[in-house]
């Protein structure tokens, strides 16, 4: 149930690791897409807009758990690459303590502040109540999301991208069934949609932990492995807190963008929700390869294989170039068709279909972001996460305000500014990676990471 990525063909290793991860991510986004489609079809475009309006706020509270989970995963992958089994077990147990405590705290804060935050984001009055309901249920489910993110990060750090996939497929099927029961049969509206997602995530995470305990020896922790270990916690916090800070800054900037979107009314909010849901599917190969690059780079960094990291980055860039450029004609041909899955409202379809064509032109920048970000996260570049978060938050707050204020552009500036932010972030990520490479090329080969317990 583990995979050593310090030996063998980088391309083969990345693809073997990537494919289960990609399938899992697509399934995860598929049930998010189905969730939105069921809400839009059976409850209405206003409810769909409410779900979309609360999405960036929910991501803010999820981001802290995701950052700590990924930070713990990086530490595990580095210890695993360095063949330090005792440290791997300490990292697994101590990551659990940090993630669970953070998840409970973030869920409580989000539940108590939901209406105030949505009000600050200028959420339209006609969708406010549904947005508050959806956000509160999701915030109560933050611990469930934290559990799944934690176990997935631990398993992927050990090279196992298959096990999370198996349970995610089950969660996807359960989410769809519960959506239909809660929304269509019981008429529970957005409350039912949020509840279905929380239940499916919780069940998937718990079952995945039990399965990992049975099949993977690293999860059969003894009493001495379960003790809080300050050096390990500090190492996880060093990486996890900066990643959490990066994700939270991105979430805050996304909330700022949502505020701009809300100012154009519920039609534009609904169209933006549709394009966001579709692009979540589009982003999955980017995200999956970024995770694969992080695990690959972390293990090879722990083993001191710097040249393999350089080679893996080149291979990742090639894969992303092929994928991102192929998406442009797809969106031009089928953008309106994809949007029609969610709604029959002609005005909403006009915005959503045309916006997908527009943003597809910027997809190649996403390839650069995910590959270089994956490498830098894998080598434990904590400062990069801070820098990247600052770049994104400045871009997402300033660029939309400027572009949408141009009279001929108006609401279309929402999607144009998203592409411009990707371009700026890609440049920052690439510069950081090239700077790290120049510093390390002259260093001796074969020096493992110096993180002993």
C-alpha cells in the first residue's frame, strides 16, 4: 500500500500515481456538479446562486484543515523518502491531532459568523437565507471534511493514491443518492444538498481510516507512536501553517471576488456559480498532477535526488502543456452545452457559455502554477506558500475591481480578471522554482533532508 518514487521512470511514476488521483478528484467534483445541477433544476436558479455565494466562505474554513493536512503529508513523504519509518508514524499521529483540533475550531467559528460574513460580501437579499443555511450546515461538517483530507494526504504521501479513490467513488454515489432523496423526495432544498455532502464526506473519511489501519502497517500505531511529539508538531506546523495561510489568503481573495460578482445581481451570480462548477472539473488534472509532483518531489528531496526533481518538473510541464492547450477548442465548441446542464435560463446561459470560452485562453498558465507549486511544496519551501498567497490575494482583490469598472467590460471583467490572476501567479511560481533550482544545482547530490527526530 505504498510506492517508492525515488526509483524508476519519473513519467511512469507520475502517471501511475496521477491516474487514480485524477479519477478520484473527478468523482469528487462530479458529485459537486450533480449537487449543483440538482439544486438548480429542482429548487431553482436562486438556490443555485445561494450555494455559489457561500462557496468561497466555506473554502476559507476548509482551507485551514487542508493546509495542515498537506503540510503533514509533505513531512510524511520526506521521512518516507529518507527511509525513517519511526518518524513517519510520529508524523501520521501528530498530524491527526492538529487537523482535528483545527477542524472543530474552524467549524464553530464559521457557524457563528456565517450571516455576518455573507452580509459583508454583499450577498443579494433574495438568496441570503438559503446562503446562510447552506454555509452553516457545511461549517458543522468541517470536521468530516478534515478527516477525509487528513487520511487522503497521509496515504498519498506514502505513494498510495488508489485507496482514497475507492472510498471517494463510494462517497460520490452516496452523495448523489442522498441529494435525490433530500431535495427531490423530501423537498429539503439547499439544506438537503449541504447535508448530503457532509454525510458522504464523513462516511468516506472514517471508512478510509479503518481500511488504512487494516492494510497499511504505517497506520498500526503503538502507544509510543501516539504520544504528542513537539518536534514533529513543529515541523508539521512549519509547513502546514504556511500552506493554510496560503489557502486562507486565496479563500479571502475569492471572497473579495465573490463580493464583486454579487454586486452584478443574481443572474451573474448564477452564471459565475456554473462556470466555477465546470472549471472545478477542468482543474482536476491540474490539481492531480500538482499533488503527484508534491509527493514525488517530497520523497526525492528526502532521498537527496535533486536531479530527479528537475527531470520530474520538466515531464510535468510537458503533460500540462498538452492538456491545457487541448481544452481551448473544447470550451469553444461545447461551453454553452456544458452550461445547459445546470439551468435553462437563457440570460444565465449566455453569460456562462461565453465566459467559459474566455477563461479557457488562460488555462496554460494554470499548468505552470500547479506543476511548480507541487515541486515547491514537496521540497518544503514554506516561504513560497506565503509569497504565493500574497500574490494571489493582491491580484484577486485589485484586478477585478479595476477591470469590471471599465464601462464596455462590466461583468465580463469577472472572468477576464480570473485569467489575469492566473498569469501573474504563474510568473511568481516559475520565478521561485527557477531560483531554487539555481541554488541547488551546485550542491552535492545524495544529501537527504535534515529533519531527524
